[in-house]
C-alpha cells in the first residue's frame, strides 16, 4: 500500500557548524581581552619587621629520676647508667658554669 506520501526519517546526526561559530567568536573575545588582564593595580604592601629565629639553641640538660631514686643524665657518660646525687650536682654546676642559660629538664618516674 503505497499512498503517495514519502516518509521522512529523523536526522540522526547533529549539525555542529553553529557550535563551531560560537566557539570561534569566544576564542576571538578571549584573545582580545587576555592582554588587558595582565595589567595590574599598584599596591603598597606593608614591610615585615620580623627577626630571625636563633638557630644556635643550646642542647638541654636532661636529668631523669626513676622510681628507685636513681639519677640518670644525658651528658658526661652513659645515659643508661645510674649516678649518685653528688655526681649530679657536680656535673650540673659545671655545665651551667660553662654554658649559662642551658635549659635543665627533670623527668620523674
């Protein structure tokens, strides 16, 4: 049954020519405006008056006292060997006399 009418099929492809035209116009706009964006505004920034950090900090003197009352120091011998209180006083006073301002840390168990 042919009734004289031609059946139209839907177009299965997209016409991309208008999209290409729009992209070229956008490209031209960006190419014209990009050099204008490199111009800046003169800003007066504040000056920093910070001092440098002293990197020559002295190594602290660490005195450890365990639960048995034994003393341990991190200088002048093996830090794992117990020393008596007279030796602690002698070493501490010697270190503080030779290097005043050395921090002393005491750890208690």
